[in-house]
C-alpha cells in the first residue's frame, strides 16, 4: 500500500497505476522528506513532479507544506490515477494539478519557476534523454531550487553540468539512488 507519510494529508491512501510505473518506496520517501525538511525548502514552495506516476512524491511535498504541486505524467492510466490521488490529497490543503503530457512538451511551455523538482523516470530511460530533460528544466528553476533525480543505482548519476546544474548530494538505498542537484549559481547550501 502506498500512502502519504506525514503532514496535513498524512495517512491518506494513494492508488498506484496497475502497470508501467515504479512507485518510490515508503522508506526512500521518508528519508528524502526528512532530508528536505532540514533544507527548509518545503514550506510554501512550488513543486514539479516529472514522470509522476501515482504522484506520490509531489503529493507528499504538498502534504508537508508546499504551496503548489504540478504533476506531469504521459501515461493515460497513470495520469488518471494521479488525478484521483490529487483530489484526495488536495482536500487537506494546497493546490495540485496533473498534466497529461510528456516531460519535454510540458517544459517547452511557458510557465512558472519551480523551487523543488522530482524526476523519477522509468529506469530504462537513457542517459541522453535524462540530460535532455535536465537541460529543458534548467530555465524553469528558481535560483535556489533543488532537483532530485531517482534512478537505479547502476545507472550512475545525471550529467548535471550539461544542464548548467551542479551536483549537491547523492544517497543510495539499495537498488535506488537519489541524486540531488542545484543551479550552479547557488553554491551556498
């Protein structure tokens, strides 16, 4: 069972698409959000969840104080599940929207700057595609934004420099690693 771990929507059960997604484990989400809490970056922020699947990452951020969460999911069934989850969590507070489109299509549209971005692509997404996503994302980041990429540990880290970003930290959880990056101009953390 996937659920919101903490915050104003804590305990709300989330549906998971029947196939084609790999939900972030509760253990990884708990560790991730404990680390994010220490940055002070959750309260009142704009969050973007790319390759959202069920929306668990973006919705967890919303539950824990983010002002808005945009969830981007190309798969039709997954987008429907994310919408149902968004409706449940949004009742507890915050504003969330599901965008049924591809990551590149979403990022090419004009829009807001984001403070916190999750990229949880399928493990088989090639490095070149991830690098392209990061390059398209870079202009949409706030100056002090954090970008967190979840991938198979064996895949290795993203090419941050190719997107004008800098590595911030990395943490492995068995088969999964979270790589954190930030705009190069902000090396203050």
